[in-house]
C-alpha cells in the first residue's frame, strides 16, 4: 500500500468549529493553516509501522543523550559551558519530560525515516490532538485515527505530579497566538489531571535575588514551570544565569537540549549505523558529494536549511546560521499532488501517542506549511 492524499470538501462552518476548540490561528496571512480540503489515508499496518518506529527512535534518542553526557560531547553540539551543569543535573535527577515530536518522511513503502526530533518546544499539538479528532468524528465517524495524545497527556501529567511543586506555571512569549493556543491546551490537560496551574508570560518572569527564587508579577514564588520557550535562548539570557541556584523545575528538562540539537543526528547515525529509521548524517561538510541537506545545529521552521541536489543548491532564509551545521542524506519525502507531507509523530510521557501531518509545496516545512488531518481504516 501507499499513503494516499484524498481530496474532500471542508465542513461549511469549519472556522467556527476549530475556534470553538481553541484554534484561533487557523488562518495565516489570509491562507488556511488548518486545511481540511484533503486528508491523508493510511492502513492499520502503516500506522503500526509508524508507532513502532517512533518507539524505537525515542529509545535510541534517550540512549544517545546518555552517550553525549557520559562522554561529555557538548562541544560537538556547540552547547555552551553554562548549560552543561544544568543538563547533567537534570539527567542525574531524572527530571521528567512530558512530550516531543519526531518529524518523519514516510510513503508507505519504505520504513519511516527520521528527519529530526523536536524535543524541546514542539507545537502543532492542539491541531494533532483535538482539532483533527473532531474533524474525524464529524466527517468520517466510522474511520479511526492514530491519536491518543489527549488521554496520554492527562495520564502523563498525573505521572509528573510527584516531581512538581504546585501551582505548575505555564509560560510562553506575548503576542504569539499559536504558542499561546498550544500552551493553554497543555495547561488544560494538566488541570484535567488534577494539577493546580497558573499562566505567566516569559517577559513577566522575575527573580527575587534575596531569596534566590523566580517569581511572577505578584511576587509569588515559581517552583515549577512548563516553558514553551527554547532552552538555547534561556541559557544565554540574563534570566538564565540563576537557574542552577534557584532549584526551579523546568519542563521540558535541560537534558532535552541535547535532543533538540541537530547535532544529535550524526551521533545517532554513529551509534546506530544504517538503521532503517535513520538518515545518514555527519558533522563533516565533505562527507556527501551530492544529494544531501545542510541544517544548522539550532534551527526552527526550516530556517537556513540548504538542499543540495544534482549539483544545485536551494537555500531557505532564516536567522539561525553561523552556529555550526550538520549534513544529512536527502530524505525521500513523497510528493502527492504537488504536496510534500512530513509526519509529526508524538511521544507523550515516553510513549508513542499519535501523528499530525504538515504539508508544503516544497520539501522543507516552514511556519506557513499547512496542517492536514488523517485517518486509517
């Protein structure tokens, strides 16, 4: 079988429906970001393959993080010295993780191949968990979907409760509707798990230098924080210099800095050469002669990626250059009706939990790539 992209009419009131469930960012620059004019169809065997690959990749990634910590390979990933103590403390204390998202290339013929791991601040969660589920119930109630994200999030928060001092604060930057939508959804699942929560914007976080604690705008102590804010920004800011002494518990934990770094891709390949779910990758710019991709160690939404194919180079602009790069085998992303789908496969509290698909007319997923629902029969 082959993964299929099937054209289908959207619900006439789809904007109202998705807004009802908290997705106010369904349209970007006048174009739909949530796109239900098509859906992707899988077989149950293909879903089983995606689930098994996600589980194995997650296991390999955790072992790779341990390898980096044990052998102190931080320089290969350009991780700054001020972050190392935080990483090693969080790993030693087994600080908990709630989620991550693998980006996979998959056509239904060849094994799923890992493009990268969004291990620190993945988004597209609300649409994967809730929005596409209610689309399925409205349009194809007899079909199924690889999607237990919501239930696993609630159970995951219950499992994390023992590590946290309540209230658990949830923070992102101001003026970012997508971040806030994902954050409030995560916060809602924590509330359903029985946690006390508070919302705080990153710009409003303060530090009480007398007591050595982070505080909110009311000077209430923040002991536990879920941050939808990248670790690599945090450790390089004034705010980050007090993390070690404050005892603040952060989700995602500092050891996720290793896995959210593209440098983990060559390390995974070194540890698991020719693994069917990996793409060959290297730190050496001369490793590939042609048909490869260069990626900055720290890059988001396709920024500063270059595709080298048949002697030509296609470059994507961004603000992530100049901090080192890795080189990865060109992925076999299928092209279906002029669209390139990338499968976001979610890991919730260490377990595969479901997929969301973003597609674009090019091979690189950007901040305006569309989210398209899926089903399987």
